[in-house]
């Protein structure tokens, strides 16, 4: 009987030790669980960390704004300890990410250049200081921006005169103004209603929003081919939380993050975008405009001054060169 108690006590000690070592990281997601971020970043990170640590380090997604609904405040929630990890857009707080925002400028990088490669190429020497208090797990871009419109067809910059276009941040706002439109800054989860009710005429954003935010239900005109820049995204982890982990857990996070996780996210964004574009083209009630190179150049010329001015204002020449691999 005494021996039985000894075995039971030992088992309890082992179980208790395992429970203490197990760690579940909270990942705040302000979008629904069907959004592209879930499978490509949250679930992938959980699978990779769980596999690397034998299940002692895992990630749980809190979807639909469960840890705080405002997409603008995601970075701050990590710093405040509300969540261990969050994702968001630098454009929502662009004053913090002045050099990171260069990648969102029209023609900053070619349409066929992977955005995540450009960002990580520039990160260590140019962008790291813009991510205080956090460890970036992934930084990536959307597919190239396009014009998504309701009731308006865009073929030239002149077609934008007087129209109201939603933008994600201040940098994009200057670009839209240079093309003659009025920028309206709002989070992407408000765009559906704004487009439906006529508060805005259109949006400059990636095609992944057609399915991720159901914009295909309210838009009816699409213009492709101009290099209008891209949106930038981050997934950041609390530096304090990271530093509190064991060396083994830190190593697992290092291996599961960075270039690989960023590629997973960007590839998924592009896949979602391509599916949305195919559906828009197949629909019989949409106007599709595919700009020729000459037509696309007109948009580039219209915004060239804004791009040059912004890069100069943030002392970003070295950043731009790094992004481009020059």
C-alpha cells in the first residue's frame, strides 16, 4: 500500500511539472476565423511550435476581436500584455512605421517581387527600430493594390477626380490625393458598409479583400495593372513574453518565425487574391479594366512626386534601396 502511494505521488509530481512547463500563447485576431490569417499564420505557428516542443508550447487564436475589437490597437495590446501575439497593419499607425511604410508606395518594389523578401532584406538595418517592445514573427505584404469600385470605372487618373476612396493609412492618402481623389481613412472591416451605402466610391487595396471581407458583394468595377503599392502586415510577439520563455521554447519560436512564416502568409494572401480575381472576372455583372503598360504609366507619373517626397521626408533612401535589393 505504501509503495502504491509512492507511485501515485511520483505521478502527481510529473504531471504537475508538465503542467508548469506547458505554455499556451494567446494570439489576438480582430477578424473572423475564416480570414486568411488563421490558417496561414495562427494555425501554422501552433502546429510548428507544438511539433517542435512536443506539445508544451502552443498557440491559441482569439478570433473576431475577442481580446479587443479595434484593429488599430493590436500592437498596443501586445505591449500592454493583453495578448502575447497579435497581427495588424502598420498603415493604421503609420507615424510609428515611417520607413516600413515605404514598401506601400506605388512602384517602391516591382509587382512581381515578393514583398516579404524585400521587407526582411531591409529589416535589420532600417526597420527594426520601428517595432519596439516586440519580436516580429512575420512581416509581409498583400498582393498588389487595385481599384475596387462601385458605380465608377477607372481607366485614367482623370477618372478619379472628385471621388472618395478608402485608404488604410496616411501614406496611401497622399497617393490618392495626388491622383485627384479624396482619401477616406478607415479600417477594412468598415469598408463593406461604406461602399454599400455610398459613403465611399471605392477602395485602393488588395484583391484578397473580395473574399476575406466580402467586398465582391458590393463592388462592381475593378482596375488592374497599375503599381499602386501594397498593404503591409505584421505579426508581433511581446518581447517580455518571449524573454520569459525557456531557451528551448525561444529556439522553437525562432525556427517557426521570420522568413518562413512571412512567406506562408504572403502566399496565402496571393492565393486568396487570385481566387477573388477569378470570381470577379467570371461574374457577368462586373466591369474589368486591364491597363496596358502605357495606361499604367499614367498612374505612376501622377504619383511620382509624392513617392519621392515621402522617401526624402523620412530619410528613407537607404531603406528603399534595401527593399529593392540594390
